[in-house]
C-alpha cells in the first residue's frame, strides 16, 4: 500500500557539490553549473522513484539560502538584517532593505526550467513567502519609501513569481 505524500523544501546537497562550492569560494561560479544540474537531476530521479505523484528539485540551486535566493545581491540592501539562529549553532541573516523600490533579483521559475529537463511527473517549486521577506524592511522607516510602499511592492513581486512558475507548468 502506498502512502500519498509529496516532498517539500530543501534536500541535502551532494558532497561533491558542497566541496566544489567551497573550493570555488563562490556559490554562483558558472563552473559549478554542471554540478548543480547533476544534483537537480539526481534529486528528481530519487523523488520519482518514491512513487510520489508530485516532485520537486529539492532546492538544489538555491545554494545561498532558501530564504534569500530572490534578493541575494540586491544593491539596495545591507547584510545586517533580521537574524535566524539555528540549533546547529549557525546564524542566517536576512538582508536589510536600505532604499526602495523593492524588487526580486531572481524569480524561482528559473529553477523550474532546469527541473523540467529531468522531471517526468508534475513538478512543484518552492517559493519564499512574503511574510519572510517582509522582515527585510527595517524597524525605522526608509526615507522616501514607506513600509506600505514596500508591502505593495513585495506582494506584487511575490504574485509575479508564483505566476511565472505556473506559466512554466509548475
């Protein structure tokens, strides 16, 4: 008897990929693309083998962190934002928005395109929630860019991302 399940979220990355990223010193180095792609292909194959009716890419390419893939590297941010301490002892930080307007730098539909090369089943794509990204706006107002303007931009960007994923059949 099968138990209906669907995977969600991140899956562990292959050691080869982790070591290559460490050696490159930059998770975005284009030389790593074949390793990211292999990790995505392997994750999809393993999920398909479970019998799950819907699968995911395991967020293999969202290396920096699932929380900031869409905003990592924005010019209008600073690295000293909201902290999340993990029980393993490390801390992740959300970037702090320093000026408006708020826009995503990367939309998750780019990951759908890669995953579709290997998927034979319906595919879903994890996207970061607007509530998580709302933590980017600092406690003090940003001159000339209100919290409400930020929220409006944030919701527009989130809707755009979800629609783009659906347009690519996620």
